[in-house]
């Protein structure tokens, strides 16, 4: 633990650990998630730059729910994905990776990390991808281009 931590916080931590310890199942899950994260050494940041859920122009409609659109930026590229609800607890995710310079479409795959594991989808010849069955909840996006470092996004709730 951090040696510069105030003594009050150390005592509070000890109190929580003695009265309400973290369940072994939760610890095992956290260590498993960290080991999966080790697969993404030296990642490039995949920054969230747009989220349709934060739009001020929300309109209620009687039809099917509209997909949530997330836009991420990384050096030289943009990744955009749509989260379309297909069931109460599931999304169909589709999207595209675009080069900003207008060059050839990128190759590689997009990995959607979620509470149950991860779904990988290869980019087609146009840079598009699709994952038909992604659970709702915490989600992190990883773009793994061929022959370069992956770009990893922070976790968000969908």
C-alpha cells in the first residue's frame, strides 16, 4: 500500500478488511481481468470522443429503440460503433474503423471485452465489423490492427 497514505485511511482500510472482506470470487475475477489485460502491453489510447447517450436532443419515439453510437479516436484513425438492443440484456454491435488520411481500410480486429469474457470480430475489406451477441453492462473496446500496437478504450457502461 502507498506509504504516504494517511493513517486514518489505513485504519479505515483495515476496518473494512476485517468487517467486510472482499469475497474470494470477486478477487479471482479481478485477477483474471488483470491477466487478460496483460495481453495488451503498451496499448495506444482509444479515446471516447462521442456518445449519442449524452446528446441533448433526445426525442421519444414509439418505434424500436435507436442504437447507441460511440465514437473513439486513436492516432490516425477513428472507430465508430453502434450498440443496437436485440434483447433485454443483449446488444448487436456493428461498426467501422476509418483512416483519417483516407488511405486503404485498416486490417485487424475489434475486441469487445465484457463481464463474461470478450467477443472478437475481424474487420472486413472495408474496415467494418459486427458482433451479434454482446451482453449489456461494462464494456471496453480494443482495436488490434495487424502489425502494430493495439488501441484500448477505458471501460464504460452500456
